[in-house]
């Protein structure tokens, strides 16, 4: 078990990516609290700005407009973080890493960590998917279809945590370890 009092983070800007239900928001908030970093949940930022849930946003404006807003939100967030020299954990929506320019921006300015969770676990966590705008029809089929598309983007990350055999404390420890030590790429 890590002694959280003695953590000296190497990376000061971290983005968590992965499918819906991987725990990006939950772990991001938790790690930010431990490290005394600011926490940004991109989906929550959009919900707050437009005063509607992501599902409602999709229903009212469609996915194309959502992706445009998501891209702009991420770009503005990175500008703000860099300008203010903030230490941050960013939780990205499941499809937020699909866009090439957004991916490049995040890879060049943050340490991107993919929380990779098996389909069976995702299906269990997402349930019927009624609150998830990208779930259409059967939850398992929708998740598998999305994962097939997104894996090629997710795999471009700096680091990956396979969460399938880990409990919550182990995921937290792995994240802290990745953030605390130089891994793969030097981004400060």
C-alpha cells in the first residue's frame, strides 16, 4: 500500500480515457483529492454549461454537434490549465479521444492513461444503458461495437491499466504509481 503522504507526482497533468463505466470520473476525482490536484470531468463541464445531461444534449443537438462542443471544451480546458500552470486530472468522455486533433492535444500536453476494462464488467456497470447516449439497442452489442472502434485510439495512450483483475484500491495504487514515476514519455 502506498503512503499517500509521501507522493511526489512526476506528471502534473493527467488525462484518463476509456469506455463508459471504467471509473474515469470516480478514480479521477479520488486521485485528484489524494494529490491535491484540480479535477475536470469534461462531460460534467458540458452538462453544466448547457444545463442538460449528455443524453439530453445528444437527443436535442445530435452527436456531431456534441463532438464539436466536446472538442472546443477540451481545447479551452488545456489552454486554461497551461496558462494557470494547474496540476490536474481530466476525465474524458468515452468518445472524447476519437478526434485526431483532440488526441494530439492531450498526448502533447498531458500523460494519457487508458483504463481498460473488459466488456462483461462494462455491461454490468452500464446496466441497460438508458443514461448513455451511445448505447443503442442491446448494451453488450453496443459496447462491443464502440470498443472495436475506439481501441485503436485508446491504444495510442502513454500508459494503460487493465482493470479486470484489480480491486478499487489496486487501481488507485496503479494510477498513483503511474503519475508518480516517469513512464514512457516525459510531460510536465
